[in-house]
C-alpha cells in the first residue's frame, strides 16, 4: 500500500514536471526572438484634443502611439502634452521630426528619455528618403562651387557660379547651357526707382546625343526699360519692358562643323556627370540621408543606445539602414506585394543588425484611402509572424473629416482583433515565419522593383538586369512567399552562412 502511494506521487511529479517543461517551452517559443513588439497608430491631426480622443479610442488594444502631426511636431508643449497623455494611458510614445528642422524647434527631443523613460520608443525622422530618391526631386549638395540636383524625371542638373548649367538625361542625352548678362543701371534719386537698361543676354545651348550628334544654338537677346521702385532687385516692378532677339543661330555637324568642333566631345561631357553609375548614386544617397540623422544626434546629444531613430519608406530600405536609421517601417499599401516588402526590409535589417517593422498605408488615393479591416488584419498578422518589431497604421489624409482621421470602425475592429487573437495569444509565435532562402541582387543596384519597368535610383531606366531580377523574384516569391529575404551583394554584410538556400539574381539553375 505504502509502495503504491509512493509510486502514485512519483507519477504525479513526473506529469507536473512535464507540464512545466511544456509551458516553459511554449513561453520561450512565443518569445523566441526575445524582442518586444509594438502595435499602434499615427496621429496627423492639428490639436492635442484630437490626439487625446484617438488615444482614448485605441488605448485598450494597442501599445504604441506615434505623433506625426505637422502642426504639432515643433511645439514642445504640445508634444509633451500628447506624450504625457499617451504614457499615462499605458502606451509607448514616438514623435515625428522633420529633417529640415533643427533641435531648437524640437526641444522635447533632448528631454524625451528623461521624461518618458522606456515608454519613449524613438524619433520618426523624415519620411520616405528612398521613395524621394526614386520619384522625387533632391538637392544633394554644393561641392567646390557645383550644385547638384536630381529631378523627379531622372534628370541630373549641375550648375556653377559662372552661369554654366549641365543636364544629364536618363536616356543619355546631355545639354550644356552657358549664359551671361550685361546691363547698365540708372538710379533716379528723386523717386528711388532703378532702371535696368540695355540688358544683353547671351546664351549658348549645346546638345549632345548618345549617337554622337551635336548641335549648338547661340542666342543673343536685348531687354530695355525694366524699372523697379524701392531698389534692386526686390522692389515693385511697375513698368513694361521691350524684348528683342538680336541673334539666333543654330548649328549642326552639317552647317557648322568648325564651330561645333570647338566644343567638348560627348565622352568628355559625360565624364563630368557627378552620378555616373550605381555606386556613385548609392554614395550620394547615403551621404544625403545620413546628414540629418547625424545632425539630430549631435544637436540633441543623442547616443545610439538612447532610443532609435526611424523612418517609413517604400523602397531602397537597404540604403536607408546604411545611412544610419535604426528602424525602417516598410509601407504596405498601393496593392504592392506584402511578401516582397517584408523580404526586402527584413533582409536588410537582419544582415545589418537593425530592427524593422511595417506601416499600413493608403491603398487608394481617395476615400476611404486605407484597405478594409480584414485585409489590414491579415497584413498585421503576416508582419507579426515574420518577426516585425513594429506594426503601425498610418492615419492621415488631406481634408480628413472623421473624428479619428482616416480610421473607420472596421479598422479599429481589426486592431482589436489583432491584439486579442495574435499579440495576446501564446499560440501565435512572434517571428515564427523565418527566412529559409535569400535572393541576392547586384551591389548598389537601387531598383524600385515595383514593376518590371521601374527606375534604378530614379535616374536610369530598367534594363536587361532588371528583367532578370524580376523573373527570379517572381519565381522565388512563388516558391517561398514570406520565407524569402531579398538583399544586396555587399562585402560588409554577407549572406553566406545565414540562410539555408542562397540564390543570385543571374543564377540560371
């Protein structure tokens, strides 16, 4: 009898030990990546009262509030008020700061860590640096008297103080314009007016085509009787002017070979391009993007361990991280491929030792802007299972008329469902979907990859390499889905040894 009791107790102890082991294993599996997870919304309204209204709405099923208000971002009192309210409600807090601002306009940054402690999760610095490179206009820098601008159509403009302007077009055409003006001034002491008379504008425009064709246009114009009151040149213009073309000569290789022979050759002019190749584009982008990050850290005395500096983007994540961002939120929207965006941002973050997340943004360019609640839930779930540290819902549009911005009831329901069924559910493993394979793209090949014809760095048209990458990408996404990472050939961040399967963009088998 006594032996039977001892045996029963032993069996019970074994069962209990087994249960504890299972529970501990489940707990470890749930948090296998040992990273915290944040889910929340952005606020783009104009008043602290509206921000508090949104905080009250989401406080029970989110843990992050991002102040992304253009009206409030430089108002330290407003930022502190919203941050205090969010933290008091149990939410972590982050706030937006523009790259063109300065620390004096955002004094809250310097005190954020002391004020909110671990509840402050970072500064959202600037927006879409990679997207602006692909689709926008960017002024890079002035270097030794040369100003460099990349326009939204891919043209690179260079100008100097001597009136020389050069435009490099994506298809290879180059235009060089040299101009100068001479004029005389007459000031009337009685009425403080200034007359610019006999202005002569001399302009030479040389056009170089990739096939070797060169043309030259010489234009001389005269403008007289330009009168300004109150001084020059910012006074009030109050008189007409007379414009006259004095010379307009157009030369080609056929009718002006001697004159054109005095101009530089196509190859000589092409060598002046400050962005001649992908490597130069990558270096310029990194230098341009890195500047505001370093300035913010220096002005506010922010160490890298204090809190992360992050942005959201829809392309070129690899170089966002190389520029110094600690976190990039990949934008899920515009009917793009969720698996592709996650593969790009997760691959860049993991190889470079950074954190990543997703931000659910517009699906439409008009109301309702955001996707429906069911699709939003699926995007959040996929992000969570793939290991995102942050999942944020973008909440802004011009002319918002709802009490909570662009967010509707179905979106709040999706957030609540995600919180209850995923974040608080130990059976759904954060980071449970691991990258089994990686597709390695050419070094510094900053292709937008939104479609087969997308541009490279916003400067060059798609080419045969683009087509090879697109074909490989579709094949590997179909094979691996969200278990595929997409990275770049970079000796500083090798993929070897980190994936079970490594594929290269030009691999044929």
